[in-house]
């Protein structure tokens, strides 16, 4: 799969894989902070991570994507090392805030480098391969977490710091210099004035936020829903593993089948299917039907991998692309804190938290095609 990519894109995928190998550490921030301040720590991290994504976009006005990518990874690695060494609630909270401020600086640069490395349908393939590769890296990261967690959460954080620094070294050493040259400063229209997101970007972001709400609701509440429906304790893990295996298998046929189709059409049809499948998961009481619908969702999501990034890369003016990536990518940061209250509200109507999460996901997915109607792709 990686061999089909341009050399620069392939290198960047490996950089992101290396970085993702330790990423499970952040799932244990609440454990590190303690139950009394866990919610505060997670909220603080979420806010500062959103700030870091925007900081990464504005740094691209002055510096090349290659430089911002490497600097963001180094900053994240050093801040994680500080978190691993922090003691006491105040020190840990400060360290978490510093990690958040560095955590997504590299993300707009990463998306911009992939946009420069390829064009057209090949660009979509590049983003899709990145998504599958990061999913696979996440599975390996889970194994690493299982090995290190008995030693303590701080060992997970230290491993994450190390993978960030190694990824930065690979980026500096192997990413082509010519691909990373040229910051956006002076090239953007109206660069001296206040930047405002255009209408097309606003529609993409609102639609992307609804998509993120649906995706996170399904992902976060699938294990709970299966246990509520009487599934044995080992079944949720098996379902997640099956989805991880199915995703890359479904990727190649989808490329051939949908080559040349517009991003808006594929995203609209795909999210409508996801909405229908989520509603099936909401109304059924059968673990088997729930898993079958979830695996079908995995296939549809594989088709959609990379489509949001490709839509942004194709629609954005070249000089404005980093800010478009940062703005649209913020949709996941906005969606994450919205999912639990939405699931709880829908759960009160559905009679169970898992069913409520799937109901909220179905409604969110079905909103996306209406939001995308006016976007030409």
C-alpha cells in the first residue's frame, strides 16, 4: 500500500506512524491526574490542543511545513518528557497544558506536506493510506501500552516522548527539502488583515463536525452497548480487532470503484449509509446485528478515509491551505466534548446509554448530506 505513494508522502506516513506508536499515553491522562481533577485535566488538554492546531497554521506563514512539522514533534516530545517527570497536581496540570500547546502544531504542516506531495485522485489515495497506516499504528500502540502500563503511566508518557523525538529526527533527515520550502507569508491575499474563513470552509467544517460527532459516538460507545445487550466481556475487543483487519482490505476496491467521483457526492452518500447503519445499531438488541452493522460502518468509513482532507486541499487556495486544514480539523476537537452529553440526552429517550449514543450518531450522520449540498467538488 505504501509503495503506491510518492516518496515524500511515504516518508511522511512513516513519520506519523512512528509518532503514533506512543500515542496511547494521552488516553491515560485522567489516570495520571487522579479522579478528583481528571475532568479538569482533560478539558485543559482539549482547549490547549485546539490552540496548538491554530498555532501550527499561523507558523506556516513564516516557516516551511517541514520545519513546523519537525519543531512541533520536538516540542511535543520535550513537553511529554516534562509531564513524565512532573509530580504533584499543580506540576502535572501545568505539564498537561504545555503538552496540549505543542500537541497539534505539526498537524496543519503534515496535511500541507501531503497536499504538496500529490494531486487529484492520487492525493485522496495518499490521505486514505495515511488514515489506514495510523489505524494500524494505533493497534501496535495498544500492544505497547499493554506491556508498559504495569510499570506505570509515566513509562507510557516517556515512550510517547521518545517516539515523537525519533519521528522528528526522521522528518529532518529524510523529508525532501524542496517539498518543505516556502512559508505562506506574503503569498496570501490580504495577509496584513484579519483572516476570515470563507463560506465553503464554514460548510465543510460544520459538516465535518457532525461527521466527527457520529464517528466518535459509535467508537466510544460500541463496547458499552455490546455489554448492555448481553455480549460476553471478550466480544467488544474482538469486534474492534475485526474492524482493524477489515479496514485495509476494503481500501483498495473502494479506490477502483469510486475513482473520479466528487468528494461531496461520496461524503454525502457515505454518511447517509453510516446514518442508516447507526440507527440499525440503535434499535436492535442483538449483539450479532450490532457487530454486523459496526463492521459495515467500518467498510463505509474506509471509503471515506482521506475524503475530508482531499476536499479541503482541492477547494482551498494554495496559500490559505494550512489555515483551511486547521479550521476544518478543529471539528474533531469541538465534537469530542459534545458527544457524552448528546449520548446521555439521547440515552434517556432510548432507555440505554449505548442505544442513545447510536441514535445521536445516526442523526448527526444524516445531517451531513444536507450540509454538503452546496459544496461543489
